[in-house]
C-alpha cells in the first residue's frame, strides 16, 4: 500500500496582528488595548486580543480581569459578534448626513451601528474651500474619522467620497394561492418566497409590500415576513409605485414643506423690471400642468445688425420662493429633480409653487429671470443681458397648435398671433437653426415612444410623437439661454454648476471602430473626435441602409452627461460651456444657476450663498445621482407597463430589431411598442453560437449563421412578467449566412459557445 504524502498545513496569517507598540513585560496598558481595538477590525474577542499582545500562561488571569474592569467602566463593550471599544468608530467609516441637517454646520451618524452599544455617536463633518469632496444634507459619505483625545471620543470627519445609498429592504407583490401566500419579487434576479399567513400583516392579493427575509427550518429555507404594506399598484392605477419604493424616491411632502409653500405670497414689481407689455408666450405639450419658460422674438432695429433678431426667454423665478436653508429648499435638494411617469409626476416642488406661483400662466403676472439675446442674421448670438422681471404671458399654446398656425391652419387663438408673434419667432429660429447646423451637434434622432394610459391606469396606446419645428424652436432657444447663463457666470468669475458631457473614452471609440469595420464604414483613427465626426458616420450608415445598427452603437459609445463645478464642455451639443438655466421648477441644478446669476449680477439678496458655493461639488454629485435614479425609475415603469400590456398576447408573433448582443443571448426591441425582451443563447438553434464582440453578433461555428445588432427579426412572445418588467421571446427568423469561421477566435477550442438545449461547450 502506497504511503500517502503528508503536507504541512500552512500557517494562518489572516488573524489579528501582534502588537508592534513597545510595551513593558506583562500586561499592555489601557491605551494600548483601546488602540488595538480601534485599529484592528479583525479582533473578534478576548482570544484574538490575547494573541495580539502575546498573553500566555500566568498572564491570562490578570489580563481577563483588566478587560472586565474596562468593560465595567463602559470603556469597551461586548456583543455577540465582537469585543470593541464602546462607541468607537473605525478610522474610515460610512456616515449618513440627515436630510434636515444645517448645510452650514453639517453633522452625521454612522450608517451601521449596533444599538446594544447605546446611541449613535454624532459626528461633525468638516469642510472648507480646499475640500475635494463636499457633501450636503441627505448624503451618504465614506469619511476619515478623528476621535480627538481622551477616552470619550469627540468625533470629526472629513469626507472622502459620496456614496450611493443602498436600496431599502426587498419589495414584491403578494399572490395568494391554495397553499397560502407567496412573494413575487420586483427584482427579477431574486427568487419567489413563501409568506407564512401570520406574517402578512394586512396585505391582500396584489399588494406591493416590503419584507424582511428569514431562514427557517433545518434546511434554512428563506421565507418572507411583511414589514409594511405599500398599496396595490394595479387597483390604484399606479404601476410607478413599484419603482418609487424600489428606488426610494421621496414622493410625499413633509408638513413643514407644504406649510411653507402655502404661506408663499405672489411676487410684486418691487426690485424687478416691468416686462408685462412684452408679448411672451408659452409653447408646451398639450397636457402640461406647469409652464416654466416663455419666448418672444422681434426683428432687430439696429442698422448694424441687419436681418438679425432680438430673442427674449423668460424663466420662472423659483429662487424668489425657494430660499436657501428653508424646508422647501432642503426637500427640493433631496429630490434633485421631478420624475415623470406615464401615470403620475413626482414633482420636485409642491403644487402651490410648481403649478401656481411659478407657472407662467396666461394673463397672470409672474416673477421671472429673463435673458435678452441679440442674434445676427447668421443665427449666432452677438450679445445678451439678464434681467429680473415681472412678466405676463400673452398666450398659452401647445406645440401642435403653434405648428398648425405656421403651416396655414391657424385657429381662433393663434390667428391674431400669427404675424405679430409666431412668424417673428419662426424667423429667428430659422436663423438660429443655420448656426446650429454649422456648429454640428450630435444628430442622433432616436424615436421616443409615449405610453398612453386609460382611466384605469392600463396601457391604451403607444405612440411616437411627431417631431415638429415647434419642438426644435423651443429647444434651440433654451440651449441659447443656457449658454448665455454659463458665459455670464464665467465672465463674473462666479461659482457655477456646468452641465457637462465628456467625449467618448478611447476604449469605447475602439469598440465602435471594430464594429464599424465589420460594416465597411470608415472612421478616422484619432482619439480626438468631435460630434460632427459621428454625424459623418451616421450619414454613411443612412446611405448604406444600416442606420439602426450604427445609431445604437454610436449611442452606446457616448459618456453620460452630468453636473460638475468644473467645466470640460458638452460633447453632444458641441459647446465649450453649458449650464442648465431653463427649468428650475423641475431641476435643482437650474435653481442653483438662478441663484448664482442673482448674486453675480446684484439682482437681489437671495442669490447663491457662500456656504452653497463651498458645497457645489457635493451638490453636483448628488443631483447627478438623483437624475440617474429618475431615469432608471422611468425606464423600469415603462418596462412594467409594456410587459403588463403584452401579457395577454403570449404566443403572438411580433417584428423587432436586435437591440443588444451578449454572451448569454439577444435583446430584442419590438417595432410597434418599443418593448424590450430577451432571447437566451441556448434557444437560438441547432448550431453552436459564439458571441463576437467586435461585430456585436452571435455567429454559428458550423453554419456561420449570424444574428447582429440592428438586425430585423421575427419573434414569438413566450413569457411576460409584469412585476419585473421582463419579456422572453423565441426567435423565429433565420440569421444571415457568412463564413463559419468568422466568429471563431480559436477554432481548436470552442470555449464559451452555446449548443442546442443550452449545453455550453467548454
């Protein structure tokens, strides 16, 4: 019999470190004990602490007595998991700043705390002009902690990074069945769980609930316990309720905020220019409830600017009602922006402010911050000035209404406005459009679908709204006003929140080049690109007939726009400087820019404060995060509504385009509804399909059959999960035929390919 080989077990070096602090023979000092507990997170109990200080033999008894003495004095504490210094925070930890904290005197509390150790310690958050990270009320931060001197800590913190807050406990929909109740999770990655009937609280079938997960029995089977009943999104016609709670979007205004809004008074002419005789008009969607911008244009009478125009843009003066440090301001900052769902709007400001005092209603005097821009005949801006005014809208029009009037279909309201107001506006826009085309912003014209609901909150129709010149007119005038705001604040050397959009990274550019190469579309090799270069690529794609594929890849190559106190330009708009000024009712960034203009131009005593200037970096990070949260919530809700709409059509055939290709399968977007679904790679056919990144395609090893990004395909709906917003399709179309080896990087080793019935080759 062969003797088994014996190997020596390696020494475990992952435990607590031995103390390196010099000490006298025998017991460590109290200070050394406390220092070790504070600095070494891997110390879990007395045994670990004894190892650190090399306690052996006769020293164990006095060492335990010393620990008992410190514990009796309350200097250290013992929990089920660890022995630690009482109320001791590690040198680096995560803190939560209360949303109602004073922005000028920030304090925070540890995000994770064992209540057995007493009350959470209060931590003073230090700031200053030189701080690289500037947090604000409501933020979660990673911070470096200083406990001060003495056995009782007095904590201060310097922020190292602003963190995204984790989502709340798991949420899902309750479904009753013959065995009791089960939870269908909102997150499609989580599995269903049973809910014991005694743990339902008042939840009924279809209710959205928040749960905690418990492990039960010898097999540790996860079961859900309802901790709160949120409501029934289906019966309330509010599918958005799922996203609101899942992403923790604040949607109920505190009483203090409502009270401040109700107490607000209408602005007067005091401290303002009188613009009530300038016939500014609002042009918005027909169902708009608030109107925060108004426009007017007239030919420039200055002989030196023949053919030019004077364009006026008036924006609701939200800063007159939402002052720094008030409950209204804190709540607006916490929300960051309004969130728009098909079934509701979660506004940044209460209705009294957004729909009344700050809505530029027809015939009503309204406080505004306005810009007067002089445009040349070539559409380029020659000069501009900002004014704090009292204006009065001459008319409220919809986009379609204004466009119809220009196209010769004026109604009783637009007829009298056609020659005096609408035609001069269009003349100014036509000149500005020439300047836009010369500038060459990124021309990605991707259709946006609008979901129309019935009175029960269910999908009634999905439309692609027609893109009108009326839309482009307002868009171009708002862009010009935003640029003017950035220019003015730069000239005044004022603090400023820019709207920035970085150029694509070199990695994304290379991926785009690889993909375009597979389509025989040429692109320059330099990493220095402009928006106009992408427009050239899109032009080639239109001529070649593969615009959908190329548009999708160009969109993926782009960086995400964000807010920042430092300027690096707006790549997509091809602008050197840009700020958001035109929508302060729904974006906190615009409110900050308004305050900055008021302070820089001396237009009142309610401008940007010194404390806000110091916090601009933190504000930028926070509102960029809330913007991303809103986009995610809107997308999730649209997915759920469309999945619900299509759930009754299981087995139906649809036409779509491949909108994404991954190793695990194909994503398909339906042409009619815009709904997105997934086709697992294992169901593609009888061949072995390999993901080829540079072609964004799945290619069969044997047949060369290819399914690529942008390909038009027919699919059958196999499964719909409305709560998760997920659809699964079966592919009915055949792919294009090509070289069987084109997808194989190493023909001898078909690693990572997929075969029939989901067997993965290794």
